């Protein structure tokens, strides 16, 4: 049984707590949050110990792994301390908003970073993973174009937007990692954005709508479409087009039932409207991967380098949007 400490008892922390509870080989031992009531609520629900002192987790040798689901500004310090304490780490994205801090952390942990996994859960979505495996097996020939659509059902609150680091670092970063999952090395980024939805997003200096074009090292093209609002639900689609065919992933609804009648044909229920409804299997597969890696002594993937690479693409997208020019990506 692998005992876990959880840093962060907010929304994403609760997602991970539920995954730990559902896994037969994990135990949630300690929940840390500076908000006492939040730590107590999650710990009580899952039979864990609450604490406001991160040292309780770091100093407990019986805890072999941690999940960092706290605010982004705390990630680097908790990640470094956890690795130095000999624990495997699953850190939510992004590692940090500042690439220099990420690089400093990486240098500090040189030789130990193989114990770190970054929470890009979409790699573990069964549908996306199947398409990637079939592309890698050559089913559609050489991959030429990848289309990723990711639109949230509604914009996040103003307080969240203000501290998010911007759409590219907060939202598109998942899509940057998914693009790398398919393309491998990305060598060029061109991005454009707009404010079409909520004035408070523009007031925070952010955008709410974006389109990004990536170029892979082999010449492949990827288009990412993002919006902070989607009237018909959580819009999560993918299309891989190659020399010999195409593979697509469509949106998911609660059931596949369709109704036909005088008022319309093939009428479907609404798409899933919450990220947890859509990606619960991915979160649980992500955790299972980490557990397997700890048991077998393998480095988890996506790792620290993948977290850094996605942030590099986010920064390049911000630069491209500001300059109106395509940005070449350095290693």
C-alpha cells in the first residue's frame, strides 16, 4: 500500500483525494492546507489526518508519495522539498508560471527529477490515448495535421483569472502537452487571441479566446482552439489526420441515447459540462501510472521535462500574440 500526502484541499485536491480513495493500492494519509476547515473536511471524508504544517507530510517516512494540488505559487517549493525528502511526486500543472524558477528547481534536483510526474491528465484519457497509440502504430500513415479543440463551459471567476498566469499557461498548457504527446518536438508557435466573452478577463490583462498553430520537427501542423465559454457544454475534441486516413474523438454525453421525431432527428442529451465528469477516468489512470512507476522503479511520464516544455510553448504563444510573429522554439 502506497501512502500519500496531499498538498491542497481545494477543488483539484478533492479530485485527487477521490482518485486515491478509489485506487486499491493507495492510502491518503495526510491532507495539508493552510485553511484549517478545508484540510479537516477532506481528511475526515477519507479517513486521513489534517494538518496546516507541510512538515508533517515531508517528515513522515511512511509517506512514499505526494500530490501537489495547492496554488501554483507553492508548487516549486513543495516539489523540491518533497523530492529531497525521498518522495515520489505528482505535481499539478504548471510547475510554476516563471520558467526561470522552473529551471532553478530542475537544476537543484538534477539526478532526482525522475521521481516527478506532472499532472497532464489528458494523456491518460482513454479516447485520446487510443488515438495516439493508433497514430504511433502507423494506422493513418504519417501524421500531417492535428486539431485540438478545448472550450470550457463557462469562464472562471475573476479572482481565479487574476492569479492564473493567463490563458496560455493555465488552460492551453494542457493542449500544448497533448500536442507534444502526438508530435514530439515542437519547433514553432504562432498564436492569436481575443476578448469576446467577459470584460473582467480583459481587465485582468488576459484573453478569453485563442487560436494557436504549432509546427512539429517533422513538419506536422497542429491547430489548438480555446475558449473560456461554450454554450453547449465542455467541448473536448481531437482530430488526427494523416496520409492514409483520419482518427477523431468527439464530445461525450452522459449516455448515447438519441431521439428522433417531428421536432428533430438524432436529438442527443447535453455534452458533459464539468471537467471532472469528462476526465475522471484520466485522473485515475494518471494515478495508476504513478503507482506502477513507484513499484517498478521507472520514471513516470509526463515528467518534469514535459512540464517545462509545455511552459516554454505557453511563453512562446504569449510572445507570438504580442508580436504578431511566429516564434521559433529553443530546447
